[in-house]
C-alpha cells in the first residue's frame, strides 16, 4: 500500500503504557521524580533498552559520534528522509513525558505503519537526540547541535566539575568517531516533525487534544548589577539610604511588566551583599530572561530593559551595570509542515490550536537542515520539569495518530512519485 491511501490501526494504548513504564523505570537513585540526566548510568541503560525497542519495531539501529540513537526505515525511494523524534534525558527532578513522548510515539507510529503494510516513498528516520536538557557541561541540545553542524570545538572543550571534557563524555556514549562526523547534509532530510507535550496549560484548559506549533520562542538573558551603599540598618534614616536591593526589587517588577502580552519574563536568580539582616544591602545582582516568538518584540528589548533598570536605580541613588549573556532568535516552524499537520489533524476529525513554544527544543536546530514543525499534546495542569508532569496516555494515542498522519501527508507532498 502506498502512503497516499493509508489505513492505519489505532495505536495500542496498552503497549504504549508498557513502554512508558519501562522507560520511566530507568532513573537515578536518591533523586526526586524520574531523574535521568544525560551521561548518567540510568541514561545509558535507558538508551540500551530504547535501542532494542527500535530494533524490535523493525528499524535499522545505529549510534553516531555525538551519541544520537538513530533508527532508519527504508522507503520506496532512496531520497532524503522524513525525520521525527525527540529526547529521553530529563532535568533533575523531571517527569516521564517531556521529550519521551516524541520518541515512544515515533516507535508506536512505525509499529502501526508496518502492521498495516504502509510503505512510505521517503525513508523514515527516528532519532533519540542526546542531551537535549541542560547538563553538567552547561550545553543543551548536544545531539541536535551536532546533527545541525552547530557543535563546535569550543563546546567539546567544555569541562564538568570533575574536569572531564564534553569530548570525553561523547566518546563514552557515541560510536567513538569525531563528533563533527555526526553532521547531516541538508539533502539528507526532507522534513522534520517533533511531537511533544505542551508543557503549558492551554490545551488541557480548553479541552483541545492537539496544537500545531507556530514558532519556538527566542530567549534573551541578562544580568544586572546594582551598586548602592552598605550602611547600618538601625541608624541610617530611610531618606538617606542607597539600598541596592530595593532598587533591584523595583527593577524585577519592571522586568515582569516589560513582558506584556507578547512575551514572558522571569528573574530566576539573585545575589546580594553583604547579606546581613542588620546591614542595608550594598550590592545586588539579578539574572533574568525574556522569551518571545516575535523577533520584532525582542529587537527593542535591550533599550527597554536599560531604561527600566536605570529608572529603578536612579530613584534609590544607586549605580547599575547591565550584561547581556545570550540572544537566541525565535525559530518559526515551516509553513509546509504546519499545513501538512493541519490537514492531517483535520483528516482525523480532531480540533487543534495554533500555539508557540516557550520552551527550547531539538527542533530548533533541525530547522537549519529542512522544513521543521512540531505538534503538541496536552500537559495536565500545564506542569513540566517536575515529578508531577503528566499527560493522559489517551492523548498520547491521539498524538501518535496525528504524527503518523502528518508524516504520511509530508511523504505524499515531498517524495518523488514512483514511475
């Protein structure tokens, strides 16, 4: 059967439940949630189990020099592959669904396709990308960076607290080759689509089973230092104080207000000196980030932040300095993949929303190689990166159906017709 007239069985709920139970059993002892950080013993054991699951589903299994676990399925042609997948590492204290849904759903998709005798024209590739979450080397999306050609020599020289380099860690989990060899050419990939949990509340609150992702938010991070004057807390009149913490507090509220309706803003770290209850704070550093899908909104951010913190500092008579640490641009999803996903979801009879992702994803790096898109399934209560992260497995079943239908639609559009 060719892919433009598919008839697929319903994904097996019991089989998916067994997969989630098996994979979540690989966790680091003594830590909360389902902790499975990249390069840990638990992560290695989980990926060995996953490699076997790939093989049992009929995929040709390999591991590249950057540690990506890859499963290939030949198509009727030898052209570029349609690629899907995500990651199976977690943050410390993380849950059972972030990233994991995209990998286990891809395996289940292959099973139902093969059971129905559906043969894609395009090759199909499933990837468990190594180390999407932040890690002990301070670098996220390790595997997808490598595939996209964005894992640079300076990254490989990064060291953890024990002094080991990222290059040494990759040598343990990869195929032993040069991590640069993991890079794919753009003509290797026809399209990339990633299924993921929303990690936010919209779908669950509105009772909608799926979302088509419009963009992955850009992230700008800043550090601000306020330098005031430490003084005795009991003898210095309020009108004569130069309180760095009060200035920082005003700035934090201003940063929150800057977000408005087009972004989110978070001040997540604060350091103050001297840090005594009987001393007026003389120095405070804050670290904040802004996330938005709008490049236009982010373009004017530095000036708005500078104005806000200068006003807060000026009212307290303290000095201020600003350092921008990073500025990652938003990554829009490709119209071709969005259109294919919407058509696929409509064909299944499901409602959907269009949402942007405020979280980072491997998909952002894949966008440099080929048309990229994402699908979301609901997160109960919008919870993620915590033990309470939860998604109904019935929603995962719907996600498998939508992923499969999107892949089939992309195959119909992108693959060369057979003579």
